[in-house]
């Protein structure tokens, strides 16, 4: 099923309805959930990360780096500075700060690129969700002209607009897919080292399985992104531009009108265009959002705390999805922010903050990277 929730009479509106996953409004708790008391919990302070001391077993798989795992403080307090628009809404689903332990693992040094995904497609003949036309059976009320394969694309507005209606800059575009990220008139020629985008969650899972890998859990992803640091506003520290140096691909200029590209890129950038973090990982903030394996719930961290879990060990996320803003849409966690993140609208390039997305929806600022268990690599070697 290409898109799970139909709220209106045609496919276009149904697709765009799923874009609630791409906005950044404050999450809410289920009315009957004890986690609704999360806002009354006292925040625990960040304490230092305690990495595992055991070394990696054997040499690194190609393109991957060793993440030692260990115990760390997970979540975000959103301690804002003058360069950030973060607010209680930005970090509401990233609270309370809680201790988590993860085993060591291998992680892709970069997001999966167009070249890498192309090898997968050539080897398997796989077609992404965006390349498969929806059927009349799936959308019985949709006009025939809307039963065309496509995906969601960011489209700049001609001038400044209120940032309360994301439909102004997101559109369902016929013919948009990983080969044509912005529509049929676009392509990825000469962009083999750019992150592959327009990837729905099942597409990412299929690639990972083919590669002998898997998607990271949200806890693994955050441990890796912090690079050994604890409680910092960003993966690299507390300054957005330390010494005037750009550290991630984000939006400059008036959103959603024009990205001026002051960081060197208006739109996507090739992988490894910005400095790596403390574990040698590139683009863990900005450029493209990244899928995680976990279902999304805004109250998941609060539920762990209320359950009296002192240190969550290798958490796999909740057993089901729930987003109060779209209760019927099945969402997975996304992490890291993208080139569209800006201090005017979305600061989820901040360490510990969370994103979410309809599992069956891709868009042109959404990609992924994979991980591999240490034991699996040791057996293969």
C-alpha cells in the first residue's frame, strides 16, 4: 500500500495529508496515557558518556566505522542560544533526559549514496514505493489522473509566507523518485556521491537487508551522532559555527523562499562535505533526515522514565506507532534534520532532537544509513 491514510477525495490531497510528518509542531500525549504527566517530571542532568572499552573485532567493513557503544544520556533539553529558534515544542518529545546503554556496532560512515543504491537496484531489480503507481483498489475515490507514481517534493515559495501551513511548500509531484528527486525534469547525473533521497522506510529496509546490514535503532543513532560528547547543543559542541566554520548543511536565507547557500550548498550536498564527528561519521546533522528502525511515539522517553527504568539497555523503541496529530498514520523515527532546517522554522539538527515520518512516504530531503552488529562482522571475517 503506497500511502496508508486517505483523508480527502483524491490521491494528491491524501499524499499531502501525510506531510504532517514533515512539520515540527509540538507533540502531544494521548489523553489516557500516564505519560501525559511527562511535563511535570524533573529533568535529569546530562552526565558523561561511558564508552565501552572493548576494541572492535577485526578490521572495519568497507565504508563503515566502529561505534564503541556504552552508556549515555539520551534526549535534548534544547538549551537555546541566539542562533537557535528552539522552543519547548522542539524538544517536547525528546524529554526527559534518560540513561541508555547500547552495545558496540559498525555504522556507515556516510548516508547511503546514489551510486550505492544504484548497485542495489541493478542487482535486484527493486522498485521503490515512489516508482510504483497506486491502484484504484487502494484509492477507490481518486481520479484516474492522480493514480500516477510520484513522491513529495519541497518547492520554494515566491515570497515570504506564514510558517503555519506546510502545504505552501510541499507538493506531490508525479514522476518524482530516487532517480528524479524533484520530478521528471530532474536527475542524479554526476551526483553519485550525493545521498539517495525519495526513500520510504520499506525501501531503506530492503537495501539494508541486501547489504547484510540493518537500520539503526534510535538509541544507536543518537549515541553515534554525539561522537562521545554529552549534553552539547550540537554534535560538535555548543557553538553552531565554531570559529566561523560551517559544520553542517542547513538552510540560510528566508525560509521557505530561497536557500542562499552561505554554507556552500543551496540544497543537497555531497557526502563528506562537512567535518566528521568524534566517531568519524559524516552528516549526522543536516543534509538529509535519516530513517531509524523504531516506531515513533512522542511519549516514549517519558514512558521509560515513568516505568522506573534507570538505564534502558539496547532499547528497540515502542511496539506501535502513535502521533496525536495523525493518530491513524504509522510513523517511524527520523533523525538528524536536513538542508531545510533553519533557525526560523526547524532546529532539529540539534543533538538529541527527534523527527518522524509516515513509513510509506519518501521526500527529497530524506535518506538513510545502515549499521551492522559486531558479532555478525566477526562471524563473516
